[in-house]
């Protein structure tokens, strides 16, 4: 059984529709206890990091998710859910769950700090002119052996992104796929039982549905 963490932070319905289209059994709940017996969890989210952390603390999902991953149980973070599993976000200057080591930074701050753009196909001038949020379709390049959930999905497939902040992990080896948007944008990270997608698989057509299918069928 797949559980969906509902903490008042958006995009739940689109995830539900995707799972229904796959014929996957799931339970959605605002109560951590109702998800305790699930085999795996989807941790979605859109919106602002500080508000999301406030909601997680109110519902008890903050400690629940930490205990869940500490027990090596499967977790899939999506969009905001891929970010606040890290230690700190510049969005609201908030301490996050700290399940993975690293920070979440605004695109413009990352671009500003780059000494060169050797890891990007964009020139410095192009990067400065890019719009934030990074919104729309972007293709992925696999890294560090790729991710098990990408089985059946071709490299350079397009996925749908909407975000102004990006993951900056302490350990680059956990990045399993990158997009390019003025810099290398970690699009998929995986460490132990935790996988996270910066993009929205539930809004990414057949390729996105394949990722979700792989997850629920593990």
C-alpha cells in the first residue's frame, strides 16, 4: 500500500489522479498514524518552505517522516517534498527535516556564487537572463549510475518543473539526474530508502507515470 502525506501543502489531487490512472492502491491522510502500516510513502508539496515546515510540525509529520526514513522505509519526495527533506532552506530561512544533508538555495544566489559556468550549457549572460521560477519542460541527464526508478525511461526525457529554489546536497554522489537551467539543477536525488524528484512526475506525461509505476510496484 502506498501512502500520501497530506500536510496542507498542495498538489495532492494531481498525485492521486496519477495513482488512480495506474490502478495503484493508496491511502491519503493528514494523520501520521493512519500511514504507519504503508509499504511506501509519497511526500509531495508545492508552496513555501517555512509554511510547509509549520504544517509538518502541527500535524506531527516532521517526527514521523524522520522516524520513517531512519527505519529505512521507502519515501518519495516530490517538488517541495524533495527540498524540505534537506537541512535548511533559504526560502523563509527555515530549518527543515534534515533527513538528507544539504541546503535549498534560490537560483539567483546559486548563479551569483558560481565562479564559472563550466557545468552548464548556458553562458553567464544567458544565465542572468533566465527567468525564475524555472517553469516548464526540461530534459534530464543521468548521473552517478542513475536511479532505479528510471527503469524504462530514456535519458534526456522531458519532465515538468516549477521551482525557484534548488537542491544543493552536501554529497554530490546522491544526485542521480540533472537538468540544466543556468547551472546543473539536481532533478533526482537518492540516498538509502529516500528518492526525491524536483520535477513533477504526476504532471510529466508517460515518462512521469512510468516513474510512479516503478515506485508503487517496488
